[in-house]
């Protein structure tokens, strides 16, 4: 596989997830079936929370595929699911899920449940025929074998008290917990990363989480709301079985309450919270999750396969490759995971007969990027993303990024990629939505504040990044565009064209960034911390080759162009000016290029023949010599004693060398515990791997290890005449500054074991069958013929998109260009007659060209910067060429400026592209009364939606774009809560600052403030009346009654009003939970909005949601009559993105030692200061209350009846106005 092989050092088991639960369907429409891949899955929190957040009135099919390389995780998850299905008391399930010690009642429940599961799981057919198999499916037979082994251990360890197995389980928990407490003392205290589950009140909750963490490890359980006689008496067996077999290996940072969201407890509580209250609140959440699953399974029983949870034991990258290659003809199946030879064999009954998915609407990779590298995650995940609909294909990556104290600029996210994110979007067809949007509706402000607190030892920045196909943000690139002038295959997979010399330069620069750190000279210049981290290697030469393969597939380059590109690239490799030590890995690269059908060196085009004696013995009798052979090297277990005695997990590689002749390293190494023997025939030799029955990963294992790697055959056939015994196969630790400490024991080569290639006991050489070519479905989906991009194009046909690279090493995208070949007869004549075309930008990814009365759009794979284009007219050849720069350098350029809040629409549904969906009725309300005296957390939280750049612009009265919308959102929230003093407001109008409040203003009715738990923020549960003028005729008295009680006018400029009109439809879609778009919907039927429709309130929202789900309006007597006219929305802050720009730094934030004010920032005042309600306002100069009052355009704090009054008051007011900007 592409990930380098690491020696299996100390292993930790994670029975409880270490991050709060998230909804995995938050970026999908609520009324469309969803296939979801958890890669890996961990504990059941995310599946349960996702089901909990499903709309009860819109049930849909959910198909989860849960992958984990630890069978103990999956066995435990299935146990908990079956208990929920069988109505085991939820308190008992809670105990088993979280506690190291369980009561006798819980022990008995585990025993009974395991007996039932073991009885119906002799084969996968038996399991799938059982009552559990209707919902809980097995993806491989191996999965069932492994989880069944764990269930037997659970059963044996849950026998009645007094049984030796039960006593041993108790002893293991006692010993393991005691050892962990000693480790805590050694590390200097408790670990408070679990406090992230209280976001956005993390700073206020730190002390309580410290207390709970300490209690959990001292007692071995969460505080119980019900005291049971005798207390816990048994060790929890589900904590004692992992991929290494039985034993207590629970990670020392495990915190029982990490999966649960406790912000409502801390935000709505008037005083300090106890650990008992924390446990009670968490258990109430867990009960709600379990009930939601139970209701769903009961409903699914009568409606068919409405809920499926499927399980596969295996390494995430291996299983991803197996799913992607399900329909490919592979020479040999992939192993379940590193260090095993057991193959992944997906069940035909599941994947062929039942149609289990191999393409997914959502792929969640947890924080696997920290361990496998972000590029490897993208390479394995992108082929699994469905492109069947413009709304599907969502990838979540998660990071716990290390950072120095006080540093909140996490631009270090991008160094995790060897290429600029713009190239990832271009070449892999996927991009973080925040990069295009410039904002996020998920808050990371708590991470910023925690990073700035010097007293906290936590030095990790938790970040979740949402990836989508960038072209799906453009409504013009959706399958049915309104004007019918553009239709691209599968939503915009446009073939690309590169200059081969430039592409080779870019690929070489990418290779240099991937493997430049291997240079030992560079290693000497690293800091101590960087040297310690240098032992973590994510990329192998095979990683680079797979990247090349995807680039070729995506670009659709002709064979001749690709060959020229590769020849240019290899010429740079031969020079190796930047990588003087890279020659060691050149044959590894050449073998992988040939193996993956990317490029064949000239040597691979010739027929190999055995060398003259004495080397001929290696291939003696072979019918033919393939271009690749696989070498198996058996290493005695005692050779690893040095590594087993140390805590490090160093990377390993194999070397093939002949002293004084050659030395070649190979990173793509397979390994297993066991033995190997020859099989097959003399003409076609093969080997048989006999995997050890013991768990070779166990520290006490004595089995030898078998390593295998692929080498080019010509290395062996072209060896100079001499003794073949001089060729040595060797296993080594990869040399890095971090592994240099092993040199005194292993020698300068860091050699673990070496054997002559003629050593028949330790070395076997067999032919390697080249796998079939692999096609990346998503990257090249749809037709690549230009004529097929348009459906009945008015003017002509768009050519390929030419990519022009910039910088000396071609590390940036300078411009994109494409030609529109004119085919229409009248257009050709007009164009030849010197007619000048018009060029405009109707959407982020398109440029519209007009010739005469006809218009047609050309599409680009990235957002482009309209107004900066160059147009070339070829009148004789009848084409128009557009050359244009990209718009992906936020905040310098804003990719989605023409449509910042896109809505993805199909004939049957719609969803917001960059604003996550919420289920408002499942979200706890913020107790506004509890905010009195504790305003800091809410005000600071909402204030920090602005970046440092935006706050500076606001102070200089230069705020534009998104900053203006953020300003208004903050004003609405603080005025609704009243945290900055003054009477609260619940009704707001967005009024044009040029004309003041008008009858056709947009009106917002805010009914409550709610916690958005999964995304760590708060939002307004509100209702919008797009135009009060329409209601004035139907319910004039109701609207006047509301006005008499006060409608707070928020004055906005023309540009901000345009953004609000684009934002509101997305706020409606995100909260849609009880209604669907009908076939006569004004918007889905038409394919979306034209830009002009945002200029007025008329037609802004479709009528499908009007008057739907408006109980919050009906509960307010004054609003009740207006309920039929409003549409429900969820209004939340739009946060700046910490990996795009600085949010705040220690110089701006005055930290206060008091826990209640630790999160308070230097920008505590509302961006728009509190203003009196319009019904009570008077002119600041003459106190006149009647007439048309106009608000100060700068501070919005005072009003005047006329321009003369404003001028008269300016000398006095300007000081206060300036101070409050």
C-alpha cells in the first residue's frame, strides 16, 4: 500500500471516542437516501447522533458502512446496537458503553446478549437470517469471525462472580487503571481535551472536565445518578479485548463524557456544574440517541431496508482500496491490514446480490489524516465519492494539529499537502468548502481561545474540514441550468490540457516537497521538535505514483502528451539537483510506475532473459521472466528485540544491494507473522504464506515475520557476472533524525536483518503479477468529448480547458483558458463581419459570451476572476478564446462572490452547499435569563466570527462583503439576548440605509436562541417575512400590532442587502425538516435563481415552506396571525476560517485569570451597539418622536429627524460615535 510500514509498537485501544459526536448527514438534503462510509468508525457515537438528527417526518434510507481495523471496536459496537434493539434498559447499556467497572446486572446483560449473538453467528448466512441481520450486516466473512471471537471473550469474562475468567477480567481492569494513574502523574496531571465537548463554553467548563477526568480514572466509572447497593463489582469485558487479544490497553486520555455535548448544561446553569450533573446530562443525551435508533429500527421493520449498519474489519486504506477495486480484476486481494496476510474478500451475497454500496454520498475519515497523511486520505477517498448527484460526494477530514503555545495561525494545515490546495481542486476534483466560501458555519473559536491560554497544556488544534467537488457550488454547472445554455457531464468534470514541460515541472516540485525532508543535510538544520516528528513518514513512492495515476485520469491527456510529460519528469529525476540522496529509491519508483500502469521505463519494453551462469540459478526453469518479481524475506522474531524494548514505532523499508555494485531501497512493504514455503511449479514458482495462529502483534509473540516487496526483475538479470550470493535482501529502519538513536545498536545502516538472495531458508523470489489498470470513476466521470458538454449549444462548442502554470517551479496556477468554436451559421457570419462579442460572469465557474442575440457560457474547473479576463478573437478560424485567472486566494479574491451561498437543486430536492443542515426541534434552547452577568462567552463567541482583518476594517469604517453580514448577525443576536444592556428585541427588519424603514422591508421574527451542538455554536430559531408589503394587504392589523410593540430596524447598505437576499434561501433549506419541494416549486422546477432575482424580495423564497413548521410563531399571540406568511430559518454566525486567515492573537486578547472571563476578548462590544426600539426613539437633537427618523450611518446608535438636526449634533456626537465604531 501507499502508506509506509511502521513497526507495531505500543498499541492503545479506544473504546470511547475522543471527540464529540457529529451528524454525518449535515451536508446532505434531508429527503434523499444516503450511503455513508466511516473510515474508520470508532465507537457508535456518530452513527447514533446521525440517526438522532434525522427528520422524523421525512424518513429515508440510511446505509452505514463502518470500517475499523480493531475487531474489538466493531464487536463492542454491535453488542451495544443489539442491546438497544432488544430493549435492554438504557442505564445498563450506558454502563457497558462508558464504565470500566460494571454492576452485576450489567454483567448478566452482557452474558445473555453474547450468548444470543454467538448462537446466530456461526456463518454470515446465519447472522444475516437472524433478527439482527436485517439491520446489522457483515461485509466480509473475516469480520464475523473476528467479532465472534471477541463476543466469546465477553461471554467467558461475564460469567457469575467467582468464575476465574470473571475474576481475571476484574484484575486486568484494576492493574491497567492503576498503571494509567501512574502515567498521569508522570505526564503532569489530567488531560482536558474532552472539554471540547462543551464548546462554545469550553473555557468555562475546563475545571469541571478536569474533575470528571480525574474521577473517572480514580473510580473507573462515571458518577451514577442512581446509587446501587454494592456498587460495581465486575471488570467491563468490552474494555479488555482489542486487535492484540485480551488485555487492558485503554488509551490513557480516554474520557467517558467526550462524545456528549454539554454546552447547554454550562450555558444554562447559573453556577458551577458538578460532575454528577455532567454525567446526568450526558446520560439524558445517550437515552435520546438510543431511543432514536430504536424508533428507526421499528419503523424499518415495516418499510424494508430503511436502515443498514454494515461492518468490515480492516485497515481504512486497505478497505478503501478493496471497495474501489470491487469490480476490478486484481491479481491478488489486499490484506485486511498491515502485519497480516488475511485477504479482504467482500461478500458476494452482500455486494453482488444485495447491492451494498461501493460509492458513497459521505465519507468520514475521523482524524486518520494525522496518522496516514492527508494526501493518502484524499487518494483513497476520492474514488469512493459518488458523483451521481450534485449534492453528494462529501468528504470529512479531521485533524488534531500540534502548534506552539500562543499560535493560532494554523496555515500549517497546507504543509500537510505536498501541493497547493488549488491543484487538489483542479486535479482531484475536490476542495474544502471553506476555501471557496471564505467562511464556515462551524465554530473553531474555542480552539483559538484555548491556544491563547498559556496555563493550558493542550497544544493541539482540533479542526474538521469539509470537502466537496468545487464545481458543485455553481448552479450553472448543475445538470439542468435555467437558461439551457450549458450542461456539463456529471456536474462539471471538465477535461484539462497542460503544457507537458510545465506539468513535469509541477510534478517534480510535488515530488521534491514530498521527499525533500528525507535529505539528511536538511535534517541537520531542523529544530529538536522537528527532528522528533521526522520519524512520522506519510508518503511512499507508491503514494506519488497513485497521485500521478489520478492526475492522468483527471486530465484525460493523450498518450503522447503523457509520455512526453513523464520523459521530462524523469529527466529532472536524473539531474536531482534538489534531492542528492534520492537515487536510493529510484528503482522503487520505476517499479511502482510500471505496476500501476502510469509509465513504463524503456527497460520494461524489452524481453528479459536469465543472465549467464552463475546468476542463472535465480530464474532456473522459469518459463518466462516477468518485469516484476516479489521477494519474500523471513526475519526471526528475536531480531526485533531492540525495537520491542523501545516505545517508538519506526518506519521500516527493505533494501536490495550488492556490495560495490548497487543499492536500492523499497518502501512499499507487506508484512505478516508466520512462515512461507514454495509452491507452484518450476516454470511458475509461487509461495504459500502460513499466518501464525497467535496474535503476532502481541508483545510476547514468538512467530517469525515475513516481509515482501516488489522489485524490477532486470536488477537481478543484469547484475554483472559474479556470485549471486553477493546480492543481499535486507530489512532496515528508515533513517531519519528521530531514528538516529537506534544507530548505536543497529549500526549506521539501521539494519535489522539481512540474508543472501540465495538463502533458501530466508529468501524466496517469485513472479509478480501486474494488477489490472484502475479507473477512478469520480475523476473522469461522464463524457470527455467537448461536443457532449452542451445540450443544443446556441453558439458552438467549448474546447478543452488549458491550464497555464506560473512561478519557476510551476507551483501556482496562472490562468485558465478555453476556446468557444462558433458553429452557428448566423453567428459565424456576424463574427466574421467584425461583430464584437460581450463577455460577462454570471456564476463563479462560468463566463458568458454573447454574439449578436445569442449567448452561451463556457465552464472552468475552478472559480475564475471575472473582469480580469483577456479575450482573443480568431475571426478567420471562428473561435473566441477566454484567458482568465482563478479566484481561489481568499481573502485576496472571493471565489463565490457572485453567489456566496449556493443552493444545490435537482428536480426532487435542494440543499445549501456551504451551510450545514440542522434539525431545530432537536436543538436545546439557550436560557437567555442565565446569560445575565455571564455575557462574555456569548458575546466573545459571536464577536470572533470576524477575523482580525475584518475587525480592523470595521474599526476603519471600511467593512465590506461578508463582514457586513457578520456585523448584522452579531447585532441581532446581542439585541435578542440583551447581553449588552437595554430591552430585548425579538422582531427585526432589514432596511435599506438610503431610504430607512419601508413597508416592503424584510422582517425577522426570532423566537429563540439554540445550541448547535455538533458544530459548536449557537443560532437563532427564526421566521422570515421576505416582504412586509405582501402581508400588509392580507393581514394589515396583525402587522401593525407587531409594529406598535416595536420592530427594531437594522439599516443595511445595498451590497449587504444583496448578500442577505442570497443568504436567506440557504437558511431556509438548512432548517427544512417537515416539508419537501413539490413538483410545482417555483425554484426547483426552474433549476435555480437568476442573479437578478436577488435584487428584490419578490420571489426570493419559494412557497413550499411558507406557513410550514411555524409552531414557534403560533405560540406568540402577537405573531400568530402572521404564521401562514412566514418561513422558518436558522440564522447562525458565519465564522472566519482559521486556516485561511488570522482570527485573533495574544496581543489583541487580554487573558484574565478568572475562569468566567477567560474567554472574553478585546472586542466585547457588539459590532453594532444596542439601539432603542423604533417605537421609543426620538431625535437626538430636538427630541421629536414623529416623522421619518434616520439612523446615524456610522454607529447606528442615534436617530435624527432631519439632516439639519444631524449636522447640529455632530460636534458633540462625533466623539462618542468614533469611540463606539
